C-alpha cells in the first residue's frame, strides 16, 4: 500500500540518450503526501524531496527524480493524515500504544481534545465476492481478506459468511441489511410497515446506490443533487458475534436525533462526542444513557435537503460523532439493518419515518388539559385538597394523578388503606369534568403471602426466567448500606433509602413479549377498574408506566448473575457506569424471554425493548377496561413506541437549564415519532424556586403533555401552592393554552394521520434559512405558532429569531414587521411571547377550567394573512374519547381558506360526526387587513343568509363578532 513498484522485466537494451524518469504524477490521492522514499534492491537512495499536492484535483506530483530507464525501483510514500480523518481503533477505556499496535493500528498522541491516539491505518478486511443487481435492489456476498484481519478475541473475530441485501422499498425509502447467512442471529422483533415487495421505480427513485468492492463499502447518493449522503467504505467496518462496527461519512455537520440522552443542543456537537444507548433508570444527565433507545438521526445536507437514518438494532450500542464529518456505530449483537428516508424536507423525513415505524397515537381531548401529580401524597385527603385549591383558584386542571403512594406497600394493582377514599374521590372529580391517571411499575413482588397478581402470573408462566432452570429470575431491593455502596453519587439513591428500609421485596419481571402476559395484564388492570369490591374500584382514565427500562434497585439478580460474558461483554459501549457492566440497576442479561411466536430471546438482546413490549399491552388493557381511547405515558421507548404511548422526559431537576433542555428533548421525540411529550413542569428533584416555576409554567403550557410533577420530600409546587400573583400568572397562560386546544388537537390529528410534527423545530418550516438550523430555544406548534419563552433567571426580555414570514403578536393581533432577524422582545414575568405566522388560520375556543366544559364553549378563528393576503387552516373534531374515531371515520374535518377581498370559506372535507353541544364559530379575527373593511356578509350554498354579526376594523385588524356559524356546515364569509 502507498507504493509504486517499477520492475524492469526485460533489460537487454541500453538507450543512448541516458533516459530517466524525473516526475511521477499520482491521480485520485485523497491526502497530501508527507514523505517519499526511493529504493533499489532494498537499498534506499538519496532523494531530495520535491512534492506538491492539489487537494481540489487530488493530484500529487513527485519531482526531482533520477530513475534510470531499464532499472528496477520501489517508490514509497506516506500521507498526512488530518486528525479529523482518524477513526478510533481502541474505543474501550485505557488505550495504550502496545494495545493499539497489537490490533495493527497506528498510535500518535495529540493535544487535540477527543482525537483518538489509536487509529486505523489500513482498510477494512471485507470485500465483495459476488454481487447481483436487480430492479428492486442488490444482493452481495462478502468475504474476508485474511491478510487484513486484525487481532481479535474469540467473540470479536470477524464473521466470514456475511450477506448484504439492499432493497429499494419506495422511491423515498431504502433498506440495507448485513447479516450472517449461515448462522441465524437475533433480529429486532419490531414490525415495520414495509411493502410486501419493493414498489419504487428506477425513473422516480430519489437515490442511487453503489457498492465499493475492496475494501467493502456502501454509497447512497441523492439523485437530484449528486450528493453522497452515506459512504461506509471506511477502515472501521467489522462484524463479529459481540462487536459490530460501521462508519459513514456524513453530508454535513448538521445532525439531529439519537436518544435518549440529555443533549445541550438540538444539533449535535460533532467534535469527537460519543453517546451510548441502552435503556436505563437514569435521570437526565449529560452524556449518560437514559430511559429510551432511539437509534435514528436526521441530517441536513449543505443545500438544505434532509434525510433520515434508522439502525434497527436493539443491543447496547454507542455512536461517535467526529468533525470529518463522520459517524461510527458500535453495537454488541444482532445485525446491521439500516433504513434511510430521503425527505427531501425535514418535515417529510419525519412523515416518511413514521410511515415506516407507525404513526403517533391519537390522544383523547381531555389529555390536552393541564395535569397535576406528585410523588409523596400522604393520603387521598391531600389529593382532594389540591384539587379543591386548584378549583378555588380557578386554574384550569383536567387531570389528577397519584404516584406509587396509593398502592399498598407499593404493590401494583393494590390500594393502600391510606387511600381508601380514592375510589370515591375519583368518582367525584370525574363527575365534575376531570380525569384520573394511575401509575404502574412493571416489577411484581414475589415474596407476598397473598398477592393474586403474582400468584396468577406464576400459574400462567408470564415472568422472565433463568435460561437453564426455567425458574423465575428475581431481582430485589437491597439493604440501605448495600444500596449506598452500589450507587454512589446517583441522584436516585436518597430517594429510595426509606423505601429500601421498609419495603424489601424480591421482584419478578413480566415478559410482555409473551401472548399469555397480555391476557394476565389485561385481567389485573381490569380488576383495578372493576374490583369485586366496588368501594375499591379505581375508575382511572389513563396509565402511567414507569420504571420499564426495566429498572431494579440492585445490579442483576438475587444470588448474582451467571453469565459473565453477557453481563460484562468484550466491548462495553460508552454507557454510564461502564465498570458495572450492562446490569447497572437492571436484571441479568441472561434472563430468558419468549417472543410472540415462541422464539426464545436473551435479555441481552431485548433489554432495550422492554418498555416497547409493554406499550401495546398497556393501551389495549386500558381501553379494554375503560372502553375509551385513554392515554398511556411511558418512560422507556423504542422506535414505534409512539403508536401506543406518549412520553415524559423523566426525573428532571428543578433547575433553569432544564427548561431549555426540555425543548430539545421534545423536538428530538418529534423526530422519533412520539408527539405527546413534555417534561415535569417546575422539575422533579429539588425544591422549585418562584421565578423559575413561573417561567416553567409558561413554557409548560405549550408542552403537548402538560404536567406539573415533583418528588417526595420537596416543597409543593403546583400552581395553587404559591401566592395569588403566581396563581394569576398560571391561570392566564393556561387559559391561552385552553383557548388554542382545537388547534393543538388538530395538530395531533395531523401527526396521527400523516406523521407530521406537533412540537416543530423552526428549521422544519424554514430550512432555506440556515440560521434556523441552530435554533433550539424557540419552537413552533405545527407550522403557525411560534413560542419564545424566557428561560433564564432575572430576565425580562427574550432574544427571539423571526424567519422570513409575516409574524403577528398573538396578544395584540398586530403585525410585528420582524423578519429574518433576531429581536429583543419585552417579557415581563407574567408574559410569554407568542407569534402567529401569516398565511395560517388557527381555530380556537373559549377556555374553561376543564376540557369537559371548554368543549361546550363558542369557537373562533384567527385568520393571519400573509404577504399575498392569503391564509389557510383546518380543524379536526370528534367526541374526544372514542377509540379509533379517525380510523372509523367518526369525525369532522373542516378546511378554512381566506383570500382577501374575496372570501373566508369553511369547507367540510369529512363530515361524519355531530357534536352534541351545537357548537358555533362566533368570532373571526382577520389580521393584516390592509384597508378599512367593515361590510361583512355570510352566505351558504351561494346565497346570503341573515346574520346579526358586528364588524369592527382597527389598525389592520378586522374583528367580526356575534356570528352563528354552526360547526358541521359550510359557509362563506365575505368582507369588503
């Protein structure tokens, strides 16, 4: 490699002109030459270096040579390796020069932070042996070049029987999969929505795929621009039993996604950062793997086109970003199964991705109301007191929760004597228009004398087992001293000290993959809802599934784990607490599960699917009990979890930085196909401070899942717990939320039906404006409402960016005149800046203290005209609770179109639901009307109808009141 051999194969003529080779040009060289040596008969010759390199043409020129024609020479050169071109050859801790060189890699220490000292200096050992191309894809067999296989341990020895399959599923979506064709390996049992056979056509595909033969690599190119968006022909590729690695060059530095971790910015920092993925009971903490597992990213190309990539693999993994720009995946099991969607816009990327994994669940209308919870309610009287105080303060409050306090000794499906009045309280608040959600943890206590849930589970064989004895694998709670030693500096430790002292329990974990577990789970949940003793029936409306990573309060299992290799694998990804192995706060990796078809699966492989496996059973059990749509809020997620559950961002802290990070978290979960998200408002851990909690209530009023929740032992932080001014500020911002719920509900319908985002990054609407590519302190609701919260202490203004559109102040209805600029906006403590984008029509409804009453109130429209004096919008409406209302067609879908000087028309595109409240649009506000317009007529079917409305024009605002436009009918409103 990096040499030119000049061999005189026949030398029986001497040219009289003493000819010499004086110059050599090398074409296609990707790196600059560092040095050149010339040798003859293995003896190095004197050569004064005279070399040039043109990086644009990739041509190197070696001058000043004196190589006699007729003689043999060897010319060798080295290239300058830009440190950004290094790919880490020793990603495990404690790299040394000796260990590095044993792997056949190069060692070069550098002062640049993050740059690997040990890096690959030779190509990967795989090559394509044979390949078949067809109209629907490519199939290739890979083989190993034994001379390039690096030193490896037994379980990381490269597999030589690999096959590549590329499938052109859709014009905008392809799959490439690498697997062992001789020895079946674990593959993720998550069903995707794929055509039975590829439906793309050669002329319409957005991509082209080419293969690099030696060394092996895959290139995916966007056909419209020629831009390479995937290029894996890099030295890192290896595929072994317990270590699989592949890298790709990236089209730009603009990468978003991967989770679940606390990220300080929406756009990833590409400067040598590695993020681990493996579900864990880990509160949001920088660089630590947390509750969910989301191996999906969206990338922007330099021209603003966007694409998305999913690696469907559930084994523990990490991903390294480097400024090349490039990305390296390392996973410790399964196969490589990639899916790429081509956009080309960011919003289309999410729509195509959710078409693949499944659309987000449609929440019930009541779940858009404000919600309250805390861990540590002493009894049902305390819950009742909070509800009454919220009611007295006239603060909107739709949903009340209880945490595990309501259970008897924290046992699922039980009721504590301290909460004996909870069934009656739930019935009372539901009669007043509220709803109730209870928590369930997956672990089931196994050392109770009379615990039907466990006994029935044993009888039906639903628990995770040891693989050899088929006995139940128990985890347990430890003594106080043991637990302290186990989790030094872990934020959860102090939380559970009292719990550990009082509730020592051996816990079994339901195996939610099994069909029998679904039936067991449905029955247990139904019995909570319809208890044989009616006075103990909890008429809940939703479920909150916590601790489903799954979490344990010890590492592994009672008696210790039995398979060292699985629990401490040869390569330990960049996870928190690496030295503890994979079992940190979770059961042993050898735990045995059974997939629905009866196939056994190791916990090692399906650990990060545990929350996913619980998602569908939870929703089915909930709906089976309540006969309504309901909502499930899950802590752990995997791609496609959003089909059944929403997600809260976990056990955050009452700290200012968490406000900004919650926006990033919601925007990431928008990419992941989970629309119904939010963080614990005012923070879970630690005492909330007044100003921070005010600002968080303002921000949290625009979380799709808007819940204030905190920890046992901290101060009360619900809105009714503060002073009258706080109550007023909370009431005001929640009234704005409730006013806009018809718009929010419509956005959630759009997500459910079409896969669009609800919490929308600004770049999704303005990708042509590169400034938006880094905006993550503001966000949009859908395309039309810009939210710019204050998220720093003592600030009474906020710096907000306005992309190139007309923007109207939500509070004043006036055009701002700001576009393509940052602007410092006034933001007193009681105020959050909201702006409506020109060109859109927002439906709204007068607020009330619960959605049960707000849904009966008069409705309105805000018409924000754009530069062309046009606007459009739509409204989705159903009964708010029916299961599969959209799928069954029992809904109204109304579109609104405004053309200045002509009409505002309501057009019903779907009309199969009649609201019992005789709802009417009574107010229409038209923003940006350039001249006086007070002459308003209302018509139906082309004919004017009587209307006793009033119209007032002032400062480019036309406000039409006292209308009576019935929901479910077509109208045209004309002004002149």
